[in-house]
C-alpha cells in the first residue's frame, strides 16, 4: 500500500467519527494549503513526468474521495439534526386547535331551485323570470280560468288594496308573458315565488316556490312531455325511479297529468310519508290548452306545446327530511347551517 | 265523496277487488282510496255469549263465557251492550285485526282473556261504532265471520278534479269503470208517464235557471226509510232523516243530481217563481240561520215569499216534517258560477251547491226527477198530481268533430279510428262519421267538461291509459340556448357565492310585513293587501330589512352573536316590484379561536369591515363606494355610503340607527342593492391580458398630515391622478390612520405605502424621488396636506 492510500484511509476514518463542528478541520488537515495530501504534491518536482502524471492522478482521486466523504458525512449529520429538530417540534394536531373558517350556506330553497334549473338547462331550456304582482288576466283569465270557476277555490288569492292587481297564485302567468313577448319555438323554465291566501301550518304556507316549464313548437307532443319529465326526475334523483303519469285536471292544459314517483321510503308498499298510497306526487303537467294559445293569439292548429309546474318546497322537504314547512322560513341559523 | 263498492257493482258488473278498483279509477284520473270495509281480518269466528258476569276488579268490564259450538272461551269485554244470548264476532287468540293487530293472551285487571269480542270499528267495517257488533239470532256458530256476513261492503273515498262534477255519484263513477272495462252500466228501470202541461212554474231569470222540473205529489206518508236505503246513505256519510228527504239524498248519491222537496202546504198562491232576490230580502234556512240576500242571488219563491236559496239550501219554513202529506219536488239546472258566488257569499256549502258549482246536466235532471217520483210512490205512497217541465231551448247536446290525425299530433302516437270510436262510445258519447278520418261526437250533457276536440283527445288518452303513451326523447328540432338568462343569474350567482365564501348564510323570508314592524324601521309601505288572513300579511315588504331584522332578533335571541346573513328577493316599493340583495352583519368577524385570544384580536363588524365585504362581492371594480346623498332613514346618517356603478347609485350600506338596534351591543350593518338595475346596466366586461413587468418595483412609505375636513376620497383621487400622469406609481395602500393631540384636534395623519415600477427598466432613486415629490406637491397644492415631520 502506498503512502497516498494510507493517508486517505486515515483521513476517511477520521471523517467517519467526525461531528459537524470538526469536519471542516479534517478537510483542512488533509486538503488545506499545508494539508497532508497537499504536502505530497509538493514532493513531486523531483519525479519524472510519467511518475508525476501517475501520482498526480492518484492524489486527485484521493482528494475527490475525501471531499465526497466529507460532503456526504455533512449531509448525514445535518439530516440527523433536522430529524431531531422536527421531532422536538411536534405539535398537538387535535382538530379543536385548528381555526374554523366561517362557513356560509345557501338556503335550501335556492339550492333546490338551482339543482333543478341546472338539469333543465342541460336539457336545453332557457331560464326566465316572472313578476309576483299580476293581473287577473295573466293569473286566471288567459289561463282559461274564468271568474267564478271552482278551479279558483284551490287558489285562494291575495288581492292588493286600491287596485285590481293580485299576487300570483302560481308561476303559470309567466307562460302568458313569455308567449306574448316571443314567438315559437319556446323552451323555457321560470322559477319563482307564489302566494296563496291560506293559514300557515306544517304543510301549508302563504308563500312557496314553483318552477314553471313551457315548450311550444309545431310538433310538440305528450310523448315528448313524458320523455323530458322522466329524464328530469331520473336525473334529479340520480336513479331510474318508477314513475307514473296519472290523468288530472288543470284549466290551462288538456290533457293534463300528475306525475307520481314510487315512494322512496316504503318502495310502494304504503307508509306515512306517501299516506299509504305508495306514490308521491311530484308535479303537474299537460299539453297547453287551445284557449291559452288563443289568449296569446297563437294559432292552436299550428302550434302544440306542453307545460309543467313543480313545487320546490315539497321536493326539498322530502329530500332533506323536513317535516314542517315553517322551518324553511324561520331562518334559524342552527338549521340553515345544517345544509 | 264516499262511494259504496257494492253499490257500484249493482250498476256495473266487474270483478276487481276494492284495491284493484282504486288503482283502475286512479289511473283514469279519479283518485280513489279504500277508507273502510272489506274483509281485513283473519281468525274471527261467530260465537254465542252464554253468560255475562261483572268483572270483580273493574266496574266497566264484564267477564263473558262465549261458546263457538265446540269450545268455550272466557273473554273480558269492555262494551256496554254485551248481553248473554247474543251472537257476536269473536277474535280468537292468534287472530289478526286491521292494522296488523294480533290478538294475544292477556290478563285484564287480573282476569285472563282468551280473545276479544269485536266491534264493527275494530273489524274495519265502519269508521265509528258504538259497542260490540251483534249478529242475527239465526247466525250459525263456529263459522268464519266473513262467511256469514254475506258481502261486507267496502267504502271508497273519491277525489275528483274540478272539471269532473259528473263523477260525484255512483252512476258517474260506474260510468268510468264501464268505459275502462268496456261494459254497459245498468241503472234501475225508471218509469215515466205523460202529463199534460200545467202552469205553476215561472222562471223569471232564465239566464240562471235553464231547466226546472216540478212534481206535485199528494198523500205521502212520512216515515223512516227502509233499512237498505238508510244503510246505503249511512255508509256514504249521510244521516237518514225520513223517507222523502232520504229519497232525494239517495237519488243524489245514485245519479248525482240534487233534488229538493218542499212541503206543498207552505207554498202560497199556487206558484213557484224562480227569480233573483230583492236586495236585502231575508230567508231562514234549514240550518236555522237567517240570511240577508243580495240581488245577485237566485231564489225559489212562491207568490209572496222566498222558499229556498236556489241550488244552495232550502228554507226552514218550507221544509218536510212528520206532518207533511203533500210535497213539491224540484229537479233543476242552475248556473254554476252564480251558485258558487251565492254559496261563497253566504258561506254555505251543501251537497247540492257542491254539485251545482261544478255543473249539472239537463238530461240527468229529468232522470233524477222520475227516479225520485218512482221511489216516493214505492216507499212513501202518494200520487203524482201535477208535473211541469220548463226547459230552455238552448239545452242541446254538444257536437264535436274529431280528426283522427289530431290525436296523434297531440299525443305523439297513433291510435286507430276503431279504437278511438270504441273508447268514446263506452263513455256514452255517440259517434258517427261522414268524412273519412273525422268522427262526429255527440256528447251527453252530464259531460259538461267536454267542449272541444282537445277534450275528446284527453278522454281517449285517459281511457287508453297514460301508461301506453310512449316516452319519447325530445325531437330536438329546436332547443333553447340553455342560457341562464344572461347577466341576471350570473350576477346573482357571483354575488351569493362571494357571500357564502365569506361565511354568510342565505335566508328566505315571507314577502309580507306588519305595519308596526315597518314603523320601527322608519319604512313606508306602497302595497297593502286587501284581504289578509292575519296581521302578518298586511302589506308587502318595501325592503328586505324587515325580514333580515327579524332573523337577526330571532337568532340573537337564540344566543348566536355573530350574524352574517343575506337574502335575494323581491321588494315592493314606490318604484314597483324589484329584485334586491340585502345583507346584514353584526358581531364578531371571526369565530372565537384560542390564537385570537392569545393575540388579543377580536374584530367586530363595523362600517369599514362591511365596506370590505361589499367591495369583495361586487362583480367588477367599476362599482365604487361613495358618499350617500339620499340615505334611507334607517341608517345612521354619519355612517352610510352609496354603492355607485358608472355614476348611478345602485345600492346603499351603513350602520343601522342605534334606536333600531337598542337591544344589541354591537353595531348592525345593513346593505341593500338593486339587482335589477345592476343587471340592466352591467355588461360583463372581459379583461384583456396585460404583460407582467419583469423589472423590480420600489416601495416607499410616507406619512402625511391632513385636515379632518378633507375626505380620504379626495386624497385617493389625487394619488390616482399622479398614477395616471407619472406612469410609474402603480399602486398604493393605506396602512395607518392616526390622530393625536400633538397633531392638533383638527388634524389627522395617514400613512401609505407607494409602489413604483417601470415597465421597461429598473428605476433608480432619483426617478422615484422625483415622482414622489410631485405627489407631495400636488397633495399640498390641492388639499393643503403636508409630509409629517
């Protein structure tokens, strides 16, 4: 073993046991200006070129080896120190210590309207708005509900003082406005607030929300109405629920239908929620009555259309298990923050 | 309306169970459910009460020994009417009664009972019953109850839609069943006889009465009805009174046409006059109440006095009683709208008015009259002495043309002509053809809902079954753009998601307000409700503040101190109806946290925090906050600002007056913005890409002293001018506002940090100093603001 090797071995041994504050001294001891390896270089002058070349490269290799060893040792030591430091810095991560950013909430009703509107928009519907103060013409007459018709019984109306205006009892007057203001084809929904003059209890409210839908064109059929509303309900519930179209009656549609879904709670056997029928009423719909087209001066021979209206509260209460409608308008933050 | 299952089967032959029948009727549009009856039990047998003793430990109970012919049972019974010798229905151990009620061995007050003696109510045969059910004396023992009862009737409840008044009878419902099953309904044979014309009926107001048939029957004997009739009335919820009244009710339930019987002896002058009442005319009706009538109401009167309110309720004076021998029987057709108005004005709803409001048939009026005459002759004796029929010539059947291709155009699938004709015929509509593919339909007058072609199409769809209409995906020959009404929804979405992100909760309030609540908030209403049901619905809200303030009070009452809520809704003020956004905030900005406590940070919402919220949620920086020139009265006049968009005020915010929020410790801040005017003005601005400077910026902090008179807005304006002209001052922010005695009580100091940057080079000190100096000069020159020494 030559001298370079033994010096290198000696140096590497020292590195193995070195600490962070002594390790640079080892480098200086061997590689500094007067270092043991540097010293060897100084003796080279007496040697032949061949020898110089050979020993020179050996020395350089030894230098590199020592530098590498020092660097990796340094890294090893700093890593170890960092690990120790972090170990000492361990904090209590219990969630109670964390800051709670205040969380905002949308109201259940607007959230439900949004959810429903999104589905209709994806089916190609426009979204429009109506007015809440209406005239008798838009709310009743144009919708084929003449004065003193029993259909008005179910829609107790709030009238405004010193005017003939009223608060709309359904979103359907929007159908008339839209048809008056535009030409077919029409494909639109109108979410909005409606008013009924009745006492508020667990299942009734003087105010609630509906989404009105209207599609008018030259080839619109009941079969398409079934198609669109089935698709809507399936998307809303995220599954192919059983549903039925049941004959019903609305003055402004003919034929009319009520859409029921198989009770999700009892699977159709009958329970408290579906009042034993096995079905839950979801919405009313039908083909636009020719008298409605006549009221807006559309030709009922040329155009056909369908319309539907669905109750937002009913669906929201069902979805979120709310058993009292008043809860929706009490605005108790403890309730609002649940959704 | 209550309908008897057995009665229906008398009229139309079907073998559907009550449940199947409900399903069939519901699928036709007549919502039907079983309310009582039918065999709903298991393990109930007939047995005889052999002996009855008082329960030793209970006064109201008895111990009965009951024998079924084979075996004896000891039964504890609570009914008052239980007697030895009776044959009764016995639910033995293991029997199941309606509602899945299983009979188990039980000890009642120390005595074991081996079953239960049942009442009709417990068996589900009746909705209510008094005491146990007692069976006939010759009932065999030990038999299953259902085998000896014969056919236990089932009572159905039907709910009709407003257009189907014709279904308010057994015949009407039977017609629906018959149409679906393609059968012909059978009514009892109704005999009629020819009568010579007489002249006792005078219809003065022919617009309100289109047919009036009067029958004078003499020598009737008032008495109880036969059991079968009383039972049928009772099962449909009508009390049996006497044979004559019961017959009119029976015919009503059977055929659906209201009849009225007067005591002839009370009719003076030998005349029946159908006329509008005189304003203020009075009548005491069957319910014992005296009503004052208006000239819009139709009366049945004699020569001198009113006898009945037409189609609504009879008069007390002219009613049938035990001593009546001669009657005058009315079967008439009145104007539905007029009857509805009268019934509503008088606040009376009767079986008659309910049907008249929905329209009655001039054909059925005649059938019903004869049916009642037949029944009276059969059950009460008496002779028909006089019959008069005043019928309007306008009473004709409706004729409608139906184009076969139109059915497919509406429904979206083809139904062949033969099927269509068949469906309509079984509905009682006569069909003929003259032209190919066009049917001529003659509609019976009881179907007053069928007025035009589309109504026939509904009938076809309904009877053929909605389930047979295909489910077709929209042809998509056209579609809306699926646009969310452009800016409106976009703005609302942006704003509410901004607020929710800041921890605000959305609320929804009623649109109504009480005047006293408005007064407290210095608000005036513009719309008053003419017919409110309670004070809460007096007026329409002129501001969202009313509701939000209620929410604030409610929630702070529940102990919630930090309240951040908003609402988007319509308000109704002098400008009309419009959509606005209201935001209310109060209390601590952040939830409590141990680190805040540690650092003593606990900011509470004030005007400036609110300003930050407003700035954060506004959809673009073109909205600015500036001086409020006409603040709402509910704001603290010194702490309110306007929200301005391109020079036009679109909202206000500020601290509520302390006298509004007396009971609260913290300031309450309210903002209201007019979404509609933002929507109509605001165009969604698309920002174009701007290069980001590569050269470093230079920061400088300066403090200046200003007179308090100068609003900071003015200073900001000067800074912005310098930013524009110099081009290297890019941004600034205010980091300190300071007052002290040393400065003087009328002075205030502001410190701000200025950011300088050049787009093409690194700035040197001299350049920055020069620009800063020009700012200081301008501040001094324009506003007298000096650098703080």
